[in-house]
C-alpha cells in the first residue's frame, strides 16, 4: 500500500451513525461550547475579577483577541501535525489542550492569566473541527460524506445552545468546569474507541510524500483553491459576528421599541444553524452537488439579509424569527469545510481544512472593523448592508469556478 493512500481504500465506514462520526460530533459539541463560552461570560467573569464597566469593554476585547490569535496559530499548527502525524493525534492533542485551559479558566483570579489561558484554549480549539471533518471525509464513502458532515455540524452546534443554558443555570466558573470536564470525558472515549478504528499504525508511521505546508501560498493554482475555500464561507461568520452579535444595534436602527438582547439574537441564529447544517448536507446529497447546495444556501442567506435590513421589521418576535432564518441559511458551515477537504490531496488535506476553518472564523477581525468604520457616517443598516455586499460578492465569485467534488475519490496526493 502506498504511503499516502487515503483511509477510504483501507478502512471503510458504511454508516453515518458509526462510532467515528458520533465521537467527532461530540468533539465538535464541546468545541463550540468552549469557543463561545467567553463571549457569554465575558461581562460577569471580568466584573467578578474587579474590573469597572469601562475596563470590561476594553479588557474584554483584548482577551477575546488573544483567543482569536490562538485560533489562527492553532489552525496551522494542528493542520500541519495532522498531515505529519495523522488526524487522530490532532483530535487527542487539541481536546486535551483546550479542556485543561478551560478548567484553569474556572480557577483564575488574574486578568493577565485569563488572557494567556484564553490564548491556549484558542490554540486547542483550532484543531477540533478541521481534523474531525478531514477524518470523516476520508473514512466515509463519497455517497455518505455529506450526511456525515451534517450530523457532525448539527450535533456540534448544539454546543452553543448548551453554553447559553449552562451560564444561565450556573455561575461562570462552573460553566468553564463543565466545558473542560466534558472534554476530559470525551478524551477517555477517544482513547477507548478511536485508537483501533480510525488509524492503523502504518498510516501514522509512513508519512505522505513530503509537501511543505507553505506551498499552499507559493503555488499560485493551489493558493487560488485555498482562497476560494475561504471565500465561500465568508457570509457565515459575517452573519454570526456582526448581524447577530450586534442584533441590539440593528433593532434600535430599525426602530423596534421592545427590548432586544444581543445574546438572544445569537441564540436564535445558532438554533437556525443547527437545523440548516442538517439540511445542507442532505440537500447536497439530493442534488448530487456541493456547489449547487452551497449556492442555494447563499441565495437564502442573501434574501434573509435583505429582509433584516430593509424589510421594515417592527416586532421583537419577527426580528428573532429573522435571525433564526438567517442561521438556517448560513447552515452550510460543515458543507464548505467538507468541500475544502475534498479540494486537496491527503498530504495537505488536514492543514488546509483546519486552517480554513479558523481563518474564516477570524475574518470577523476584518469585517467588524469595516462595519465599525462605516457606521458613524452610514448608519447601522447601510454599514451592515455594505459589509454584506462585499462578503456575498466574494463568496459567489469564489464558488463560480470551484471544482465540483461530490463523490470525488480522495485517494490522491498533492504533488
């Protein structure tokens, strides 16, 4: 058997309800829970650490940026390790890193240490989704990959909802302990189950033919493929990072008189994302096309965005419903990552998929400053519309000439 041979030809899983898919789904559940937890407990945790309201705003942004920096660095680090040592090594290393970091966050009494721990947690969180999607893309036959991605995303994104209720029912320190504890328990499940099922000893010892990770950026056709994979995901985190996170600002700009909480806007968006991610996977299987499924989801996202900004929404309930529809429409997160995994050979697949997953998350660091820059002169609605136009144009352009990968044989390498 050749060193770079994909797991498709060596170990086939003929059910999307197999243990590998279930355990990867639970891993993504914990990942999303821990990833969003700081956003939810930012104010109460920093207030408990003795910060004033003004300090909470500035220091909270700094701590969040440390977490994002960890995601960016970890995205490449875990991806490279995944291609060098195997996908399972990343699933073990990443969950151990962010679980211990989150447990430590529950004990912290120092803001500087809090920042360092969120950076470490970010590094750990960066590896989970990309490695998981890469793994199930390789072990599931082409006719089931879309279904597998749907299950992983649907179960995983429930972690966001779990995080909201964990904070409501407990204090912020306990919420961190819960997240870290779930990770440690899942780590034990992976030790007992995944070791013998997903990777045999030879795939980890006989590394794929050496291709340096930076060739993604030095080989022009390969770099264009990489940018396209990022581009099709732009609308997803634009909706989450701007429209939902600042839902209270959009409500005020629309003239809605009732109380609108940004946290509720995020919650309803994620409720929609869970159902949308289930739907998009089945849609791609029914259409027998990744590109058509993603395009349809983009069109729905665009229509929901137009309604949010220019639909004249006046009621709080209507606004929350709109966010649920927006969430459903951007529910192709796992689908665009599955497409990303299918675009590249075995010896670069983990690097690309893991880094793209986190780079798309980090695009909020570009779109949010643009929104904030335009807002004073243009107003909330027009500033949001302009950012949306840019993201949608880039997304459609990226999808335009992307290779159709439905049912593609992944048993190949990058030269």
